[in-house]
C-alpha cells in the first residue's frame, strides 16, 4: 500500500486552480507564457490526483455495498470484482503521483549545451562523433527541439574532431543529461580493407544552459580575443574578425564560437557556453565531495566511464549503467529509437530516487 502526502496533493490542486483562474484574467504576454508553462506542467499530476481520489471514493462506495446485508449475492459479486479492479487502478495512479512528486533537478527545464569529441580511434572516432551528433539532432527534431551548432572542428575524412551545439526546447536537459559519458563503437571502418572490427570512442558532455542569475561572471576575469572565422563558410570567411574566443582567467576555461557572422552574436553564445561550463565545473566539485557517500547513481555525469557500446556487427546497443541491450542499432543511431534508451534511464533514475525516499 502506497502512502501519499495528502497536504502536498491539496496544495497542488489549489495551485492548479489558481493558475487556471489567473490565465483567464488580463496578463502581460510574459506572465501569460510563464503561467501557461506552469499550468501545462501541473495538469498531468493534477489529473492523476483527481482520478486517484475518485477511485478512493468509488472503492469506499463499493465496499459499503458489499458489506450491506441487503445487497443480493449477484450484485455483491459484481461490486467486489469492480472494487478489486479499482484497487489496482488506484495503486497505479498512486505510483504515478509518487514519481510526479519526486524532487526535480532545478536544471531539468533548461536548454542544453551538447559537446561531442572524438576520442581514441583516429579518423573512425571522428566519423563516430559525426554519427552521434546526427543521432542527437534527429532525436531533438523528433521531440520538437531546435539544434544550433555553436562551433565545430571537422575530421580529415568526415565527421567531427569536436562539435558543440545548443539544444533548446521544453525539458531538454531532463532527457539529455543521461547522455554524458564515453560512447564506444565497434564496427568495420570503410577504410579497413581486411574487414577487421575496430573499437573507437567519443565523449559526450551535456551541460545545462544557465542564466546570469545562476552563474555570475565578472567581466574583469575574461580575456576576449577576436579573430577571423576558419573553415568552410562562403564569402564571409576570413573577411571580418567575427570569431570570438573567451578565456575565463580564474578557471582557465576557454570557449570559442565562430558560427555567426555577427561578432556580437558570437560573443553572446560564447558567454552562454562559458556559463554552462562554469556551472558544470562547480557541480562536479560538489558531486566529488559527496562521491564517497554515493553509489554509482544514474546520470551522475561522470565522463570518465564508458556508458554505452554500439556494436554494428551484432546490431545491438548496450547501456552499461542499467545493463540494457537493444537489438535496434540502426533505429537508435538514426535517432528514432533513442527514446527507448533514454526513457529506461529516466525510469531507473526515478526508481533510485523512490528507493532513497523510502529509506529516508
């Protein structure tokens, strides 16, 4: 039997009702957008709470009917069967509500900075980095998100030595944060004449995009260099110094953006990347301090470990953190079935939070 926090549920119902009435009043566009987002987030859990309480009431009514000596035998059997079915539904709703009430990562609703870097494996690693970027780009499009490249360094035979992109939309970081880590590929490279399977790797880092209020940057700590953009880019390349490199002197973190023609836009994007990196560095420091008390938590963001293997000869993808293997490599690498892996990671993470909550 799952026990739910009734006061918290009452508070959510009251807040949902208040937001609904405020949306019907005259609001500024900014306030309307903000409240609409909150209303959309509250609605699913509120519907579950209402359904749960309706089920409770119906179960009580059916129990009274079964216990009433005046109820005939056939009616009692029907009522009892319906009561058991409702009890199962009530337990499922209770589990949904428990998950919905779990503490949220404050960054879950933020956009994300996605960084992919070729690791061991030379040209094949760069090609694999390109495959990973296309996988995330297609997955993002499927979610209705927007992907915008901030900087890239191409591989000599295709793919990327490094690519950094901004992924924007609702709940981006909540899903993509589990992708941080070392991704390994096993396949026969196009350049391999003997048909031997090679193992290569690429590192993926997913950082939440943070605002000034999350991370304050002192302009005096920045060294800003301007230079001409490099690489393919049409008439614009090498004609104006629009590329921006920012060095954060206290931490030594360097970011570089050259994708926009406007120096001002490149600087704004570079500062966005810098804030994300500084936030991540601070979070990593906090997490390291607590590491001794932790047991390999899903989504911890430890990028030193191999998290997933893409085995092309066997057509399978294995996520080593949750021992999940799917024989759907073509669909996953195309971004079509990646949600099956990510959803399994989210579910496992929720289960760990529920277990920790129960232990507490």
